[in-house]
């Protein structure tokens, strides 16, 4: 298989990053890569699925990883994993002897080890330039579930129809499930035995970067977890803060201790993001020096600054995100800058994941959430046409059409970044809009 054939296969199979923003996997393929990294960092507290999937499907995942490596002509592939994932590490070690160009790269037990820029540095010693993609240093990064989906596409031609997802927090049976795309969050909660408290809120994703959702929202290709938290839990309250109020709080309370900058993972790698200077500028309204504002382009959004570092409980990440979005809407481009040297004190400023979990008040929710991949057959699914970065998929079906599980129901957009969407159940199409397709089981 050549690189163009693999690109077409992954695009038509709907393979995207199974977490984060969902970058289409075919678009990462590049013959300039000399290293492919498999990210099994399980970056956020409480999430379990990557290590569990790696443990159960290591042979399939390594096979796909090696195929990708060989196709782009990369010299090596690295499985980036934490040593505490003992079952997953043992599973990889039992299979890796079959792949001479794949090795294990152990990551520190810190947050955010799964940030791809951090992962690349920890496993290769290379620093991705600020604002640039990993390919600029000859690296492509995929996560575990993405590579499993690639395996099914390569070996069977299967499209992506299901998602692994950890459900934990205030639920009766914390668990990692394998569910059809397009089912509701409410259905996922029932599969975990239901919610155990009265007043609760839901986060789709991890406690550091996930967003608040409702039970009527649906599972997509990037859904990694559903966290059920008390309404007054810290990570919920932080997400409910009013940005205008956050600015006023910064004006009155930011003491310029620099802790947000001193612990910033990207700053420690030499990127020109300085949350403390940004907070000083935004709280005082000073615009003469634009560097603190332009520096927001280099924020990874990991959330350490506001969820861990700031003793005043301020919200640098949220305000940075709002400003960055405004700059992009205003047509401001990412500036060309050169990274400073990696800080000598970087390792001394690691944030242990266990420490972060405790600081967030989440230790009691750190359940095993064992993987159960029993098939679940919902009555209906709502497949969003945009489950990835790029343009939405184009519907190929209409109301009344019968489809089988795995059928392509929406094609990748022409001449634009994007992938296809496939039916996650067999049934009849009941509604099609420019946003979604609904299928009812028969």
C-alpha cells in the first residue's frame, strides 16, 4: 500500500483522532516523518480507556502502527506509555518482538504527558517549534484508539462506528464501555448503572479539558469520558464562571506570583506563552505591548494554570482561550517565533498526576472502570456530520433509506479537510439535516 492509498482508506473509513479535536488521521500522513509515536499517556485524571484498549488489543494496534510506519517510510515507531500501566506495558512487551522497528518510550507520571508536544520531547528529545505541527521535527503522533480504528480500516475496510468511553464519578458502576456513535449521554449513564446523586453535572472529556454537556448530547468520535460530578465540585464550578467576572477578579486578586507561568508545560519547553504577563495585561487593559496577547496562540489549553497553579483561583486558561478565539476571528495569524532553550528547571516542576488528582478533589472517583465491550443495541442514533476538525461530511442518504451498520452515510467533503461518517446501527434513516443524520433500528 502506498501513502495515497492509505490516505484514501483512512479518510473514507472516517478515522480521526479518537480524543481531543479529532484531527483527520489521513492528513497527518507524510513521507517527511522519520518517527511515528503512539500516544498511550492517558493524559487526564480518571480516564482509563487508552491503557485498557492497549492491553486488550496490543497486537492489532502495533500491526497498524507498523503499517503506517512502513507506508510513510519512517525509521522507527515509539509506544509512549507510563510505567504504572503495568498490564498495558506487559501486553506491548509480549507483542513488540514481532516488530523490529517499534520500541517502548516510557513517560513520566505527570500531567500533561499526553500533550503531543510534551510527548515528543519526552520520547525523542525534539522540541516542536512554537505554533508548528509535529511533522516539522519529523514526527507523527496518533493515539491508541485511533490506531485500533486504523487497523480495522486496513485489514477489513471497516468504517468507524463505535467508541470506547470511560464513565465514572457519581455512577453506580464506573466502567469503560464500547458504544455505537450517536447514542445519548443519558443512555451511557444507564449502562453505567445510573447516577447516584440528585444534583449533578456532566463533563464530556477529562476533568482538565472536557466541557459540560447534557444527557441529550450524543457520543462522537472524540468522546473519551463522561464524568458525573456534584454540581458544587471544583471542576464544575470552574467551568461555570463568567469570563467578565473572571477579568474583574484578576484585576483585584492577581498578585503576579508567576506560578502559572513557572509551571506552564509549554513555557518550560521554551514556547513564548506567559500566562502571568497575559493576566497582567488583560486585567489592566494595557495594549501597548501585544506580545502577551499574541503569546496566547501558543497555549495548549492544558488548564494547569487555572486548575492547579493559581492560589487565587483565577482563570488564565479560560481567558486565554477566549482571547485566542477572538484573535482568530479577527484574522490575526499565528506569529513566527523561535523557541527559547528548554528550561533547566523543567523536571523539577513536573506536576505528578496523583498530586493533580488529589488537588482537584477527584481521588475518590479514581475507580478501575474496567473495560466491558459487550455490544449495545440502541433504538436510535443521531450521527453528527461534524465529529472532527475540518468541514462536515456530506449526507449520502435521505429519509426512509435503509442502511446497514458500517454503511457510509455521509462522504468526506470534496477539496476540504474532513472524513466520512458511517452508520453505527442497522435501520431506517428518519431524518437528515445539514448537521446530523438520525437512524432508527428496525
